[in-house]
């Protein structure tokens, strides 16, 4: 059985639980068991074709599964799977326009004679 860490934005789909146990011999099987247990989570993790969404990063014991065997990465009892959704955005505050600084110049007036 693996422990799946649920990030805050996805906890609404797991009854506000921050971690859930699920069984499976691969990361894909664990995620399938997780989404069978919490069906509303399926659309957040998987595409319609059943692939892990590109903006959801999955880690097995702090190792990114994209650099292992992806969803075919084997799991064992006591492993921890972390789901990390990519979050994009920026500040809603507007930047203040930059002040223009004028260089002080000498007066061009000629002295009176």
C-alpha cells in the first residue's frame, strides 16, 4: 500500500484529506485505485485518454516519474506518491509606471557684457 499526498487544491475531491492510502504494483495502478476511491479526482489527474495530465507532476519518494518509468514505475509498500499540480499566474497588482528622470543641464544663456 502506498501513501498518496494530496495537495491543497485537490483536497476538495478527497474529503479534505491531505493523504490517502491506495494499493497497486505501479504508480499508474495506485493512481487508478485512488481515482476509483475518489471519482471526482479523475478529471483533475487524467486526460480523457487516461494519461496523467501534463500539468500534474507525480513523484515517487521524491523522484519525478517522468525520469523513471512514468506511470509504469513499480511501487512497494511504504512508498510515498506526491501529486504536484502546476499553478500558473501572476500578481493582479499593476506596476507603477517608471518615473522619468531628467538630467540637469547648464543654462544655455550667455552672460551679459
